[in-house]
């Protein structure tokens, strides 16, 4: 009886153990089925990702050309030394070997390796940049003895004309966190992206598509072999509307000066030259600068990083009289035959306002007032118009708002009116301020590019100027300005007289064989209570010089605007620079006239 009970108990235990073993086997089988069948693709992907590492191959950026197909920006190879720590048997020996070839201290090389420890071991770290071809050859010759070293070729930008095109082309820099957040699908840490100029505006167009090198690594992250390589696709080329000859001529003429030159086609809005002085060498920034070097650039006199054509605003001075003339004619407060007498000054609202010409211009009509740049004439026009109508026509000609050119940071300028005065200055507009604005002084502010767009509208028959830098956009400029017939013709006759009639303020800049129309401008930097010689003042207190122009008069092909900070008179400083640019454009400097453009 006891034996039977003992046997039955044993059988129960065996059955229980068998059931448990069977259940365990079923669980293993179910798990295996789940991993291999149900979730097989997922786990295979994880395993593959642990085995494969993707390393980028940077795409060369697109080249940039001027309108004639001349190369402005190209890519040049930069040979950088990388070390794959997973292939180094003795890092100390690797450092000594690199020291012998590079001539850099072992301590400096060890510091570079220490920084690289933050990166995964499978990712080669940069030890040195810009190796010479001789150094590259020595590393390649020792490749078998030192497989941990490899040469990485990166494409650096070469700006062929250096400072002469710097403000238009811009430069590259490492992507900031803000850049990455703005373009998370396009930028990664370490990417070089456009920071200024067209390099920034057209960055995604110029970038191309990066390739990648897929490497097989072991459990320690060491590279075993290359699994796959996808070639990079170079960026697309970009052709600008710039004329390199005019750009270089502008740079030559502005040598040693501070200011800006803008030349554009009034028929299409294409910019032929845009130069800001002083400039900077973009090639230095393309290769990276130290914090000390960057600070030196920031602290340089006259702030060379600023694009004075678009980012600095100035009082327009007497070039604003062109807006005043158009406004007065359009509103009917004057006609071409309206005259005012200039005795050298006039009293308006109980205050004396001086003309720049102390003896006075006598009795002058509109054409004569523009030709001589008579302040008294336009003081009276300003009083008749009032600030609201002046502001309306200034904005009609594009002042007070960006032109929309493809450059970052363009300033709006300022066209003041009573609403602005109350909102910003917290006090009403005073009538006497209107008289100052009438000759381009007071709070009115413009950029040289805005003045070029304004002059373009005067030259092309009243179509809105729309400056742009990308070539191929040959459509006519923008909307037609709402102006009565005859207004622009009367203004252009005055501009013709400035250059071509006896006594015109820019008569010394007359062209041989080509008729140019223009308007000089001189802007007081400090108020002067008496007539005086501005050249006798310290440099920083001297007048600014303007000249706005177009040619030929009958069929305008080119607008040229010149601004020189503290340059003195527009007739003596700015107009001769414009003359030189026209001579280059029309071939007058080589006695070979250009027809068409």
C-alpha cells in the first residue's frame, strides 16, 4: 500500500515536471516565433544598425558666375588628416609619427585627439587641416605601417576676387544651433552653410546632396570593411547679374574711401555692380579664423562687415529733390515754369533757411533749380506740399521700405510723417521739420540701393525699380507708378541739365559721346549756422557726398548711384566715380563704345 502511494506520488511529480518542461519549451518556441517571425524585421534592423555605420561624404557646392560666365566662386580641395582610433595599436606612436610629418608639437596633436574622444570610436577624428601635397604624399606612402591615418578631402570656397565681391557673395561658416533648428532636414552639426550674401540666400540651392560611406564595424566600433558608398551630388551653379568689370571698377574708384556704389539696369532691375567700402577678405573667413582674428575684424575701423549699400541708412540730401520735384508737379502745386527767387536764404515759419550757394541763384524755374540744386526753391515746394504729401510720394518711389534684393539684413530706411513722430518721438510734427525734409535732411533716411531703385523709376518711364542679383530674370521691372503725364519728363530735363548744361553741379563729370543725367547731393553731418568750407572740418564732421544718375538719357541702360561717407561735395567726389563706371560700361576708357547690354 505504501509502495503504491509512493509510486503514484512519484508519477505525479514526473508529470508536473514534464508539464513545466513542456510549458517552458512552448514559451521558448513562442518567444522565438515572436522574435523571428512577428518582429523579425524590427530586430534584424537593430542588428544591422549596430553592425553598420554611416559616414557622410560632403557634396561640393555649386559654382558662382558673373553674367558673362566668368567664375566668381569656385571650390578648391583642402586635405585634412583624420585618425581612426580603432585602427591604432599605439596612439602615442601615432602621435609621434604625425609630429614628424606635420612639424606640429606632440602636445598640440594630443589635444586634438583628446577633443576627438567625444566622438564615437568608429568615426575618424580630424587631427590637422590644410595639409600640403608633400605631407599628403608622405602619409599615403606609410599607409600600410599606419592604417589609422587617412586623408579627407573637403571642398573650401575660393572667392577669386576677394574683397571686391565680398559683400555680394558673402562667406560660409559652421551651422549654428539656430540654423539647424530652422532647417532640421538639411543641416547637421559641423555643416558649412552660407552666413552672408548670396551664399546665404541661395544656400540650399548651392549645397547639392551629400553622399555617404557605409562601413562595417565590430562590437568595439572598429571599422572592418566598407559596405557601401553613395556618391555625393554637386550643388547647382548660380549665375549672377553682376558685371565683373563694373564691380572691379567700383572697387578701384572707392579705394581708400568709405561708402557704396550701386549700378543696375533700369529696364530689368538686374544689378550690375554692388560694392561697399571698406570690404573684407572672404577667403580668410572661408578657412576659419580664431576668436582673436574675428574680434580684430569686428573692431576694424569703419566696420568692413557692414554692407553700406543695403544695411546702412543715410540722409539722401539733394538727391531727394527729385522726389520733391515729382511730387510738386503731380500735385499741381508747381509746374515746370513756376519760379522762386533765391537770394541765398529765405525765412519760412519765422526761421531763416540757407541755400548752399551763399550769393543765391536768383529767380529760377524747376529745371534751373534742379541744375543748380537750389535749396530755396525746394524749401518753398516743401511748404506748399506739406509732410503728408511728401511722405506719400517718397514711398511711391520705394523709399522707406526694403527693395527685396536677395541679400539678408536690408534696412527699410525712414520716411517720416506726423504719425511716426507721435509714435516714436512722442511729440507732434513741427512745420519747420518739413522744410528740412524738402532738401533731404532731417529724419528722412535711405540706403544707396533704395536711391538706385528710385532713380531707376525716373529713368525707365515710371516703373517701380526692383533690384535683383540673380541673372535670367529679364522681365520688366514692377508696377507703373501713378503719376500724371509729363511729370517724369520735366524731372529728367532737370537731371540732364545737372550734367550737360552750363553751370550744372556735375558739369565736370560730363561724358564724351554719351549723355548722362544725374543729381548731386551733399549732406551735412553737423549743423552749421554759417556758410563755410566743409573740407576744413575734421574728417568725421565733413559732409557726405551723393550722386544719382542714368545713361544714355534717351534710352537708359544703366543707373549708377554713388555714396561717399564724409566725401565732401557730391559734384567733387561722388560724380567723378560714377563717370568712371559709365566710361567702363560704354567702353569710353578704351575708346570702344558699347552698344546694348
